[in-house]
C-alpha cells in the first residue's frame, strides 16, 4: 500500500467552530493585519493532530475568505482541510 496514509485508519482532530478576527463574536482585538498575523500563527502552532478546521463566523464568510488567502500564500499547511461553517 502506498500513499499519504500508509497505516490505514487514523484518528485526527477536527475543530469545526473556529472564529476569525472578522467574526461578529471574537476576542482577538480587531480586524487588523497585526491581529491576523498572530491569529494565523496561532493556528499554525496547534498540535499536529488537528487536521481540519471549520471557520464559523455565523452569517459572514469574509473571515473564511481571508484564511484562504493566507493558505494560498503558503500558510496554514498544517491542515488537510479548511471548511466554511
């Protein structure tokens, strides 16, 4: 057997309720580039077991789009999948 998951089934952690600095409910300190840099760095610092996150900013997807911009620039490669929730 060859491929990405050679051991077969493995448990991975998912967090499907992650807010961004653009959320109407957040405690990050605002929607500034400095706050976003710390936010992205914190997500990249999560334990390696976290493989999927769901961006849950309620009725808005602006934060999800911004997260995808960072990912397109090579950031957040520690996640296999980032979902809008």
